[in-house]
């Protein structure tokens, strides 16, 4: 699935980048230590990343060739991703709205997307109702909100509590009694220290979510401690690790710029409809994902499946500038050279001209 993700990222990137530049997000996906190491763990990252990229790959075809079947399939794959990681459970709503305002057959395609999602997701909901008498386990929501409550992932600013502050909080049982109790605690802390908690939720959480170092273990891309890794022993692994580490924050910042740039009017961007759709749909996913984790727990491991989308978005401004400036300059230079080059004529034509 990891290898297929690389191929899908390349084909998806070709929809809004020049062909040579489309290789770059695929290469970055292949070199990402976080994505590479996640493939050796029995965790959700590799599956979740693959399903999300596959969803957008199918969506791109459904937008290029507006057929309900493509959107139905995209919705089904998105539901599989939501069953793997619930962070995108409600993403089908803004995505369906984007489809509805984009295509001429708007409502039909948006309905197909939602229907495909429900056909896969509702059986699991029915299973929950049958076995648990609830549609979902509220403990997941409680923990998600509770674990993201502590600024900088610290309890009382104690470095020893980093990443697991709730384990050291004697009030954890009271706070996590219900969703309402967690929300009340968040409200109380905002009232007591508004500046500190506003900074944590609006600035600290995004920085933590996109952090290079995972909080769960020994740092870097490793979720669990390792006794041996090629990233510490083999020169080419160490080289790619250093390269990706250096590029990490510049790529995240470029992706942030692209997430805003793609919403400019089409006339300003001077891009094709399919190019703009790819950019806006991916930006919508990244913005939705960030908003969800600004509310809850922004563990950096949760952002690993977003890396392919971050890499693709980061190249969007570069590709846009290339098309507008470099591509335009090359075309103009080619036209000028063509005008200066005399036409090659045959001896027969030369005599006729004389």
C-alpha cells in the first residue's frame, strides 16, 4: 500500500503540476521517513494514507468525467478511510458541498458521493447499535478532547509529563466522565487563562500537529523504540533523513500558502478547471484535518498520513509560478527565436522567388 500510494500521488499531482514537477511530491512521499517507518508497524497510518490518496485519485477522475459511478466509489473509499481513522468522519459533508458547487450536474454527483459513503459506513453503525445500543463509542471523543487539553502536552509545565499529561493529572477521571465534563473543563480553563489557552489552541496545536518529531517515543519518525534502523547506519538512509528533516518546515509553510492561494478566483490564478479542483479539494482536506485536531489532541503521528497531501500542496505555488513566469518566458523566447530563424526553402522555391 505504501508503494501504491507513491504511484497514486504522482498521477494525482499531474493534474495540477507540470509533469516534471509532479515527480517531486511522489519522490518526497517515497523518501519520507515517517511514511516509510509507518509501514513496518501494525498501525493505521499506512492504510489511512493509502485510502485517502485513493479517494482523491478516484475523485479526480469523477470530476474530469462527471459520472455518478466515480463519485459513488470515491464516497465508499472515503468511508473506509473514516472507519480506519475517524478524523475524516464528517469530511464527506464539506467535500460534497464542494462537488455540488463545482459541477454542472451538481446535485446528482454530490448525492452519489454521500450515498457511496453511507453504503459502507452505515453497516458499521448498525453493528454498533446491535451490539452496544449506541452509534459510536463516546470514549473516543472524550479522550480526543481531554488529551488535547494540556498546553504543550505538559501537566503543570513538568517536562517529565510530556505527551501523556493526562496520566499525571489527578483530576483526569472527573474530567473524562463525559463529553460535557470535558467541554466544561476546557471552558473553565479558558476563563482562568484566556491568553495561554488561546495560544495553545490557535498556534501551539498546529505547530505540534505538523512537528517533525513524534511525541510517543524516541523522537523523529519512530513510534516505538527501535534497537536498529538503517536511518542510523546506512549512509543513503541517513542522507535522505537529513534532507527530509531540512525540508520539513519549508514544505509545511508552502502547503499553508497553497491552502489559501487555491481559493483565489479562477481568473486571477489562470488555471484550468481540473487543476483548480485538485488544488482546492486537497486544500479542503488539509484545512479540515487541521481544524479537527485544533479542537482535540494534535499528536504529530496523526499528521503522518497527511504528508503526501502536504507535499503535493507545497509544489502547487511553485507549479503556478512556473506556468505563469517560466513557462510564459520560455514560450515567448521560442516565438522570438522562430521569427528570427529564416525559413529553409528548396532550390526550386528559390528560383521561383527570384
